């Protein structure tokens, strides 16, 4: 696979929201126990596989971007390159360690890029999407998934109660599905599609939820992290438990945003030219009366 020197982010003006070094350390810490906490990415990969099954063409050069434990299988006859921002995941997958907005691959190296569970943890998502499009060949396919806006409402509510007087930033900013679709278009993808699926998980206590977040490398990675006192933690635990159902489970929600986009190619279908319709919407509506 053609590899070049690590490229600079597409945008040098992206705000520094996340701590890159802490992200690498957290992923390395999560690697040995990741199999016990991989349900969220497994759900993402299932959704990506479902979308891929609707595509009739085959792919020969694939990039698994944010590979974790290399659970994404390589189709028969295809070559797959693995890339992860964490050293432990990258090394175990015999892949490359790199951040998603600093890809070390030559342009037009792949005909399929898959990314599940990482694009919500980078400063320059528009830049990362632009780089993904650049490493795709013409008519190459990008399939992505990440945790989107509206996720972790139970944890957010518990933190609001626990820190009512002085709320601190403890959860990552989240991107909604409409903004995700706009970012695909901004990055130059053709035929962009963004949609969302909801995953509901019941937790018997806050410790289990926090353990899952740590185990999947998704704990607080913000640059401006603040320590949580015992008092605040105690109030958060109590507020989370107070939201439990009659079976003692507090339900947490993950909104999974799925992205589909194609690298532009002249062979792809084009949207109809404005004003070229042969039937009137008004006439069509009148026909239903």
C-alpha cells in the first residue's frame, strides 16, 4: 500500500478540543480489555455491513480507519490496511498508527474506506473527511459510523443534577445527523447520505457505564478536563440510580450516525437539472384529490 509522510491537517484553524496524547494513552489502556466492551462498535460494523451489502460492486483495496481490534473482516481477494491512533491497537493489527485528520497514505490508494467509532473524537472532522476522500480512488466508497448528538442523555442529566451550581465540560461535543450530511458534501463526496440508528442499553449502575466508556477508549478526552470530586461523583451516582426503571436499570441511549459517500467520478448519476422536470408537483397533488 502506498504510504507517504504524515500529511498536515486540511485545516490548520480547527479548534483544539481534544487531547491527542491522552487519546492515544486511553486507547492503549483500553486495548487489553476491549473485547469486553466492544458492543457499540460491533453494532456500527453490523450497520456498515448492511449498507455495504446493498452495493453490487466489489472492492480490492480497503482501509480500516480506526481499526481497534481489527474486527472488520477483509473480503476474499481484497487487501486491507489497518490504521489506528493508538499504538497498541495499530501494532496488534499489524497496521499504521496515525490520527484520522493526518493520514499517511497516498492519494487514490483505496477503493473502500471504513471508519467505525472514531470520527467523533477528532478536532478537524471536515479535514479528516476531505483526507478520506483524497485517499479514495474515483468512484471509491466511504462508509463511516460514530456516536452522534443525543447520545448519553442519562449521564448528561445526572451530571447536570450533580453539578447544578458549577457545571463542567465532561462529555464530548456531538454532531447531529444533518450536520454530518453537510460535512460530507463540504468534503466533496458525491451521493452523500447520513442517517441515524438508536441503541438503548440498560445499566444497573453508573460504574458499569463508565467502565464501558473507558473500555472502548471513549472516556473524557477534552483538552480542558477537570477532576471530579468525591462529592460530585457521589451525587452523579445517586442521580443516575434515581432514573432507574422498576427492574433497577437506568437506560442509556447511543445515537449512531452512519455516513455514506462516494468519491466523485463522471460515471456516477447526476441530479436532474433544475427546471428539467416533465411533471408538475401541483398537478401531481391535484391528481390525489
